[in-house]
């Protein structure tokens, strides 16, 4: 059942990016590791000055989702360049 968390299983943070140039990037991190790299400001994929995504606010959203023990797709973004980004907690 979606939304109910089984404490016995390991949880993951998945980030899936479909770029406008047809590249596909799928990053899947264990939740505890993801929390540590977010805390250390190491989860910053959007460094280009032209990006319209505020990566600090996106990571704050992910941390909030962790704190509320949410599961499933917590963010879906589409850029005007045609990039699609999905952030999923499994």
C-alpha cells in the first residue's frame, strides 16, 4: 500500500533525469546516505547559471519529505529546455 512505510526495509532516494539531449540519468541512493550528503550540501546537480531550478529549495523539499516519512514521487519538474526531473522516495 502506497504511503505506509515498512520500517524493516531499506528506503532509497531516486533522482531520474531525462535531458532534452536524450540523456537519461538515474541515481538511486540509500536513504541514510542521501540524508548525509544533503546535510553536507553535496546533492547539487544544478550548477548552471541558466538553470531555473533552485537546488537549495529542492533539497529542502526532499528533507521535508524525509521528515514526514513520505513515499513515492515527491517532486516532478520540467524545464523550458525540455529536461524532466523526478525525485522519488522508495
